[in-house]
C-alpha cells in the first residue's frame, strides 16, 4: 500500500469539503468546508479547491469527486454548476459550454502541481465503501441521487442514473432529491427510496448495495428493516475517505500508475 498523503475533495451542490488522508483513508486533519459559490464557472471551482488546500497540510496527490458525468477526468456534463444559484435554480446558458468537456483533472493538477484524479463523487464514495468482492453498487442520497458500480473492486464505466426517468416524467434527482425530502418528510421520502431500490435491483442484480450521502441516515428505521440483507448504509464521510483508495481501485481496473495523474 502506498504511503502517500492524498488531498481528498468532495464537491457537492451545496458545499465543498476537503481533507488530507493517510494511506488507509483516515483523515490526518479535520475536514475544511465552504459553501459552493454560485454562479460557478470551472475556474472558480478550481480556485475554491486551491483555497481549501491552502488550509490543510501538505499532500502528495489529489482526488476530486464532483457531480455529473466525468469521463477520463473531463466533465461531460454537470447538473448543478451550470445554474445561477445551485440545484433547481435557473440554468445559465453561458455556463453550459464552459463546463462541457472541461478538463478538470488537468486544471486542478496544473493549479496545485500534484498528480490528480477526478471522478464522479459517488464513484469516490464507493471507493471508500466497497469490499472488492462481487458486484457492488453505491447510491448516494443528497442534493440528488448519485451512483457507481464496482465489479471485483474495479470501477465500471459510469451511468448517470440521476438523469433517467422514474415516474410521472420525473428524473431520479427530481424524485428523491433533497427538495423532495423536505417537501414530503422523511417517512414518505423513505418509502420512495425503497421503491427506487426495488426498481434498480433487477436491473443491476448486485451482490451488495451501499447507501451513502448525507441523506442516507434519514431513511426511517421501519424502511431500513425492509430494504433487504444486501443493502448496507455507510457513513457520509465515505465521499472523503474514498479519496485515497480510489487510486488503487483505478490501478486494478485500468492498469495505470498514480504518477500519470489517473483520471485517464
């Protein structure tokens, strides 16, 4: 196992937090956090990461998790950062082309001068949760719904389930996102989570499903008891702690070396 220290950055719709991890994924210092600034062009997110890093001890490499379709460290699409005030606010047309195909890995690596890995935020959280055995899936519940799949510890190509239709013309983000939890209350929202899991189970046929993100803890006890033995709720800090292990999972899955920046 590498003894490198990893700057792990978890970019969310409402806040961005970062910490430095040891080789075991344990924080060597408390996480620092700042609200996600809006409007948020790519350069401002890079500067925000740089600002958080300046408050933390030195590190050898960087892992960034952010919402959306991230492919080889490049942003194909991101749902929140193209808006005026954050999730569910007006999309600013001028931000769409700025984010589309933005090489986030290169931008962060150039700004901080350290090898960098950029993944979807649920993929990073999954890296902090999976055992590396069998077909494992993670669903993160927060501003919206995130997801990632691992087969034998190898990260599978990303599928953005959050943008898929679920019911009444709603996407999964619309159906179980934070705004709906606040509108419905935890009990009704938890029943929706159970319905989503029941719908996804025959599609993925996972050996184990992890539920992460800040809202997974809000699933009511009565619904937790009905989710099945193949479902495990994991702490929200997996989105940070997975930052160290994500490098090793990528090596196993794609035969690449951390010194090349991963995310490739």
